[in-house]
C-alpha cells in the first residue's frame, strides 16, 4: 500500500468531486482541491478557486503531491465551449502541469464506451484524453464509468425535476440498458486506486452490479409518486436536442443512453475485492428519491 501525502483534485465543485473530497477528508488525506467555482471546504483541505488553472498560481501549491485526480469535463457542447477544448486540451494542460509538479500518479474518469473505434464526439475527446495520460509516462489509473448516481447526480436531478412536473419523458423505447453505480462505491474505488500499487497503469469499466433498462430505472425511481411516464418518439427527442439548448437531453446524452454500452462488473469486483451496493435495491427502498 502506498503512503499518501498530498492529493490534488480538479473540478472540486462537481458532484463526484464533492463526494470524493468528503470521503478522502474523512480518511485524513491532505487535499489540494481546485475549481473554477467556489465550493465548500472540508478538513485537511487547501482550497483553490482558479478560473483558468494558471500554471504560475498552481505549480508551487501542488508540487510534489502524490496523486492528481482529474475530474474536469463536459458532457454537452455549445458554440462557446466544446469537447476538444475541455475534455482533451485541458487534460493535456493538467498532464503537463502534473509533470512539472512531479506528481507521481493520475486518476482519470473517462466514459463507458470509449474505445479506439468510437465515432461519438464525446467519446473521441475522452479517448484522446486517455491517450495523453497513457503516453505521459506518469503512473495512471483510468476509469470508464456508467451512470454514477447519488442524491445530487445529474440524472437524479433531471428525474426529480420531471417528477415535480408530474411527467417523466423517456426517449424512444426505454429498453436500452444502463449499469448505474453508486457514488459511495466510486469514491472507495478511487481511494483504492491511490493507495494500492496493483492499480498501476490499469483501465477499468466503472459499473455497478445491476443491468437495468432505462424504463425500469425510471419506474423504480418514481415509484409511489403518481408520476406519469410517457415515451417520446426518438426522432422528436433528437430534434429537441439539436434545436433546443435547454433540452433535457443533449445529442450525445441520447447517443450514450441508447448505445447499450456494457461494462465488466465482475472484473471490477474481483480486482477491488469490494462488496457493491445494488442501485436497484436503493431505488426500491426510495433512498435515491
């Protein structure tokens, strides 16, 4: 087991980052957390708000940290900001900064379905980010997550909003499969990847034990709320995603949903030795609502 010193977390104000930082703080890990936005500070944590992650301001502060957990990324493009700029170019900036700071390990969250044969823009940007990290010469662990769920994840917020309006819209058939994983399991795995040598230069699908259709997930999530569930023509869903910047789903959100991307949970379970929480059982209990 590695002895952790300082750990750097980028994208500190996000859902996964907040849960991770809280967990690492409880493990008495010294944290240096960075975000463009202001965020709540935990114990053992140095807080940095930086609009552009400028090297001059950050290098001395993160120098000789043991690991950097890179959690900055976007899942929806606009004319002002795109995948290549945030997911790829910014990752290159973080890797170069890590080299100069003599950071020994990088942990990166990519995406389930990322591969050398993908044609999806979001996955292409993540694949190039993976290659930058792999070719950096720095010890790495890359995770390719399915939907990471908890009280404040984007999918949960999206469903909560629709439940308040009394109607949940499902794009297309709803029969496409997802493998949600609870954020509590995710933060424990990330901690293991920092502290256990066997994670060196490995790539894992970050998926839960349950294979569930999106329709089943929505029905379990909204059980007992008297919410109407309505299937929307997939063509109409794509049209809305293309023409409406405030649409519930972006184009790549839909591509990822209906892509039926499957991960190897058994490999993850065997390698980590962990007992995973069933997201389906959490839904049935109402603890995600």
